[in-house]
């Protein structure tokens, strides 16, 4: 049971990684002059949209958290709206935090906001898919021994990796190498993307290594 | 050739050939020259110059005497040293109307001076330095080291058309040129090269070239003589290159003599002669330039052995601090063996070395002796430590990983010139990251969530405690403070697109009167707000109740200090000519107000040292029979009304209990403000220091200081929310404290480069010259290391604050508790008196805190020193690494001293508290 679940997780995660790689490659066939660095804003949009669609589809197909309750259509709609509001709020919050960390306040607002959207896609959207608009469940998952399934462990790992990646992405900005990817926010968004991809790959492996130690509390 | 040198800045005075034999040198201007060349001038007109705010005294004085002197003709050299432009740059910056006025005045002066000159007079106008965008100098940036040189003569100087793009001439070239023009020997130690154009005379090309050749020959001979005798004395010029230079020189001289013989024999015809003359001149030029390059290169030398030794010493000192801080937590009786004996070892070695030197009659190198002594004492420490080191568990190391990782990043950043240049943004980034990490870790460990009840466990939910909002607000406030402090940064020339912060320039440089008034009001209001905040904090903890002189000073002296500062700012920022006849009054006020602040602040600090107790004791023992409850819940009298939170001391109760058993009276003492007596003293000291340091900065930087106080306050609160073990300050708190210190080094408008030093600080309260160098050095140093000083003195607060903050939480719990626990509850109100409960632990914790602080400081210094050592041949070493190293090491010294002062202040308070208790018991 557990092995099969891990295999499913791995497949889903690899699909995510593959999609991100595709977002960097495919658009250049349709659009002359598209590069990740040159038309970074476009890539940010494409990547966010693709990753979020894929995540929602995966969530619908795999259904990692079986909810036993049958809910009405109205309930589902309100849930969806709540999710949207949460996502938007997380974008705003990320934007504020990025600015507080030293991003320019007025210039390049678009860049900063799209970077915040990308970060939200990698972190908040996953939480929304997995846990729903339920803050208490979020709090529980992001604490020690809080994960209750391998999906939630994977969520922990990918979220932390994305944020760490974005954090490390800020390091090359002051260097005097004059590379195109040192411009704000390219290095950070690339860092976040690589962190996310690393998290996606590490998560199943880590769960596989530690499958003896990982005993999830049943509900 | 009689000549006239009008220099609009100070020249390099030591290099001027003053008073050559038989020449009449007339000087007018800056009185610094009098000290440098006393009684060397034929005639002199000195004017006081040291006050950089005074734009006109020197210039007007010169203008008064210049034309009559020039016309009288009783001179061979006339030096006029104008200072107004320089001072105007310091006071107003280059883009100010005052500067335009000054430059116009100088232009007028030159124009009329040219009319007064004779045909055989040469006019040299030279600035000895340029200025930065802020109008300062003293550094090594392009804008500072480049200055204009204007040479004018009524007889044509240049045979050929002068080049369109003027060439840059090293300043040292002025010396041989002026010397030869005057017909005196070139000074012995000159390594400059003559400016050949001035020696072309008015003949044809060949005679001009011949004259230039002879000048070069003299110059080269002089340099060769200097190099020869210098290499005999000092061994620091590489022998191979010296030999190469020697060959260059001798071959050029040989050819010179040949050529001269041929010229005299008239065997050479002009075209060939001209080309040979040209090639010979360029050979002399090559020699002179190479000689200068050799000297500049080899006069910057490195002593590798000492560098490695110094690095090792710093590294082992850091290790020692770390070990000792770990050791002091685990064992009690290590002081003697691990701290005292090694100290004695070190002293012994120093003494032995001193004796050895005395016997061998060698010069005593203090540096070597002290480093050997330090090494010996460290060896002693590690020897003793080896026997008793506690076993570290892996868990403990892992817990250190987060804060130490951040420290590692910070130290690693010192090795890259880009990161050193961008450090103003690196430090706040790391600080924000550290605090966010801390909160994340607290959350991860479940210390922020309510322990799960059975119901919640069933649902799989967790909810936060109510405090989480408080903590989140604190973190948000910290992040906002950190971000806002970024608006006060100074620029470095390495980042060309950077604009220096508007807040750095003094209010006097603002042209818009309305903006000036608004900023002034804002600064004064915020300053008053700081005093209000400090007073209400003290009142909240009951430290404002007694009628001791210190408390009275806090009540009345603080507003007075603010008033003085506000007046000083008003006077200093007013326009120069706006006050008209009141000018003299203003001159007095500019000096008097800072002195009033100095006096008041030092009075406050003295009072603090004499009696640091801010405790009001309400003794009810005189009324026998009355039973006074220890906790005065409802205020009954006016006095109680002021004392919002009464503090009870447990030992007091105990002593009273023992008395109760013996005697008949049942009474107790209510002491207000006892629970925060240590912190109160530190807060008062910090506020006073803050006033002093704000006075030394330009007006609008007081906003940065307020941010500093706010951020420190928020940091302390976050720390007291998050701390685990009592009596030990965790590493992250120390590291975040130091990160904040370096963040505010940059946010008070400083950079670790020489052009960014605020020299104006030396003239706060001093209108005229300083008699010694010590006082201005102290003032400028205090200005530069303001944040280091404040954070180092405030460091013991990290230990004390959690005790101060413990009260509200226990009060909150109170209603829930059973009445039977009421007694225990009262005991929990002890706050800082908990520290006195276990004096052993208190002193250990204080020592540990100091050691941890020194460790983190030392690690930063070590990284800096290693960077400067390893990258000493780096392109950027003189621009980036060496100044950073100097600033960091000075900051280390200042921080260490201030840390000791802060800790000794706490110990002084401790003594005072002890005597206070003794007196109470005696009563």
C-alpha cells in the first residue's frame, strides 16, 4: 500500500518537474524571441499558470485526501471562492514580505508581484489543493510530526525547498558579474523554481529512505 | 622668475620648498601653515581656519592683502591659500547657492589678479583635492583625488598647441617644477617628475628641448641619489629592480653627455638632433616614472608571518570565548583554573620577554611582547580546558546550526568585494532571515500552538495561542523597521547608480525653507517622543517614583536635554546671513548649546554611577500592628497612584518573617521599581548616550536613531517571547543583536570607507581650532561607531529583558489560578530579583553573555582580517578590503570597551542593590 502510494507520488512529482521544463522550452517554438531570461515576465506567467493547472488536475485525479463527506454544490462554490481569496491574499502577503526583505518599493512592481504569484503557486496553491482553505490544518501540517500522510510530508518538503530556493536566489544579486540573470527578480524566481523542482524530486526519495521511521497518525 | 602660487585648497605643505635661500616668500591664508613652517616666511598673513563652517574669514583676509602685496613687488614667491571653497563643500555640498557664490568670488579674484601680474610672473592655481557629491574629502575616490591645475603666464608657455584633453599630473610633480623654476635645488626626498612644458623658454624648438633635457637630467640625478641613499638605509626596495633602474639611469646619463658633446661640437643637424633629444627625454621620463612606481609599490608591504600570527591569535581567541561560554554554563568552579591562571601565565611570559629584551639591549617591540603573552595565556586556558571539557551532544550542535549558519553567511560575505560593497543590504537581509527562521522554528517545535487536547487531536487541527498575534506583530514591526532603516544609507563609489540618502545632509543645506522647517519640527517631535516613551516605560515599571537625584534628572533633565538639542539644531541649520546683526549671538549659541548637552548628559551619567537605584521604598514598618498585603491591588493614596505596579521582594518578606517571629511588629516593605532596577539603569544610560550621539550626527539622522531604539526594543521583546532556558542568552539573540548593530552602522549614514566619515562631528560644540587631536578623534569615532556603542552597552538587556517581561504573562494567568496558589503567584512577580536569588548564576550568565558577544564580534573580525590577508593582492584591496578591515577592527575595539562598560554598569547596580538591602535590614 505504502510503496504503491510512494510510486504514485513520485509519478505526480516527476510530471510537475517535466511541466516546468516544458514551460521553459515549448513557448519558444510558438513565439520567436522567447527565452526564460529575456522575456522573464512572460515565462513567470506561463509557469505559474501551467503549474497551477497541473496541480489542480492532479489533485482532482489522484484525490490524496479522500473526504468522506458529500458536500452540496453551493458548498463547493463557496469553498472555491474561499480558495481564490486565500490565494490572492497569499500573493499580497508574499509581495509585502519580499519588499520588506529589500526589494524595490516602487520600481518593478510588476516583477515583484509576479514573483510573489510564482511563490504562491509553489507553496500556497499546493496547500489549498491538498488541505483546502483550512488554516488550522495548515498550521498542523507545518509543525513537527504534523504530517499525516506521505502527501503531506511531500507538501512540507516542497514548500520549504521553494522558499529556501528563493532565499538563496537573492545571493548572487550583489555580485559584479554583470550577468543577465542577476537582474531582479530573475535569480530569485529561478532559485524558487529550482528549489521547488529539487523538493519535488527529494520528497519521494526522502520518504522512501525514511519509510520505516515515518509512522503517520491515523485520523 | 618671480612667481605666484594661488592655491584654492590646501597644498601638500610638507612638499613645498619654503624659504629657499635668498628668496622672499610671502604667505597669506590658512594658519595651519604657521604650525608647519614657523617663522619661515618673509611676510605672512595668517587667518584662523579650522572651523569648517566659517566660509569667509580666511578668504576675505587674503583678498584684503593680496593685491597690495602683488603690486608692491616685494616678493619672489607668494602663496595664497584660499579655504572658502573647501569649507563651503563641507558645509553645504557642491550644488548649493553658497558654493556658486564662493566660486564666483574666486573667479573674480583670478580675473583681477591676472591684471595685476607682471610679464615675468607665473600663476599656478591648484586644488589639493576634489570633493565627493556630499562635499567631503579625505578618501581615495576618483572625485576626491582629482583636482584642477591652472597654469598662467603672460609670456606664452607652450611652444606647441596644448592638448585638447588635458593630461593628469601627479601632485608630487609640483615640487621639482617649482623648485627648478625658482632656481633652488630639488628637495632631497622628491620622487616627482618636472613638468617639462614650463621650461621651454621662448627660443626655438631645439633650445627648448635642450633646456628641458637639462631639467630632466637634474631631476633624474636627484632621484637617483635619493634611491641610492634610501636603499642603503632601508632594505625594502627589491634589489633587482633597483639595479635595473640604475642601468637605465647610467645609460641615459652617458648618452646625455655624448649628446651634449656633439651639440657643442655642432656635429648634429637639427632634424636628427631633435629626434635624439626627444628620445633621450623620453628615456629620462621612463626612468623617473619607473622609480616612482617602484617606490609606491614597495612602500605598501606585507609582513606575512605577523599576519598569519595575528589571524591565529584572533581565531584562538574566538575559540576561547566559545569554549569558556560553554564551560561557564556547565561547571561552576572553572573561573580560577581556566581564567585566572592563564592570565597569570600570560603576565609571566610578558615579564620574561621584557626582561630578556632588557638584557639583550634590543628595542622592545610592544606588539610582539603582547602577542606572545596572549598566546601563552591562551595555551594555559586550553591546557586547563582539556581536562574538564564537557561532552557535546549532537543535538546541541544541531540546535546551533541555524544561528551559526547565518553567522557563517555573514562571515563568508566578507570575502567577496561585491558583498562588502553591498553589506548595507546584506546585514538587514540576514537579520530578517534570522528572525523569520526563529519564528518558523518556534512554530515547527509547536511552542506557539496550544497543546493538543483530545478533541483537537481527533480532528487533526491545531490552533494558535493568543500570543501568536503579538509575536507576529512584533516580527512585522521588526521587518518594517529594518526596511525603513534602508532609507538612510550612504553611497559608495562602486555603485554608480546609487544616490545618497536625502537625510544625510544637514538641514543647513536645504534650500526650501518650508521643507526645512517641516523636517526640523519632525525631528524635534520625534526626539520628544523618545523621551516620552522612555519616561512612560520607566513609569510603567515603577521606576519614576522616588525622589532620588537620578529620577529627578530623568524627569526634568531629559526634557532639558531635548530642548538644548532642538535649539542647537535650530541655530545650526539657519542660513548664514539671515540673522544679520544676531550673527555674533548665533556664534555663541552654536557653541553653548552642544556644551549644555554634553554637560547635562555627563551629569546624568555621573548621577547614574553614584546612585543607580530607581527604587521607591514604602516602608510601613513604622506603624506597628498593621498587616500590609504584599500586593497593593487598589491604589489608595496619591503616591500609590503613581506606582502602577508595586514590586515585592521575596527575601524582604523572609527577613520580615524572621522578624515577625522574633518581634511583635508585622509589617512589610513595598518597593516600587525593584523588579526592573537593572534594566532601568541601562535604559537611562542608553538614552543619554543616544542623545549625545544624535547631537553628533546631522539633524535628520535622529530619525534613524529612533528606528534603532524601536528595533532594539522589538528585538528584545521577540527574544523574551522566544527564549527557552532562563539564565542563558541563546546564540540567535546575540547574533541578531550584532546584526542589528552592523545594520545601523550603515543606517546612520556610514560606510566602511574614508570618504564617508562624518568629519563635521568634530566641530559640534567647537567653533574654532582644537588644541589636541584627541578630542576630535573621540567625537568622530563616537559618530562613526554610534550603533556599535549603543548596542554593546545595551547588550546586558538581552539577559535582563525576559525577566522584566515575565510579569504581564503571570498576571494574565492570575484569575485562572486557585486562591491557594495566590502566595506563589506573588513570588512570581520578582522579575529581575530572580537574578539576585542566585547570584552565582547571575554572574555566570553575565559572563557567558559577554563571551558570546565577544565570540560573534571576534568571528566577524576574523573573517575580515582573513579576507584582507588572503586578498592582499586583489585589485580592490585598497578600495574595499583594507578600509573594511580598519573599520571593523576599530568597531571591535569600541564594541568590546562598551560591552565591558555596560556589564560593569550592571555590576554597579548590583552593588547598589546589595547596599540598599543592607540598609533596609539595618533599619
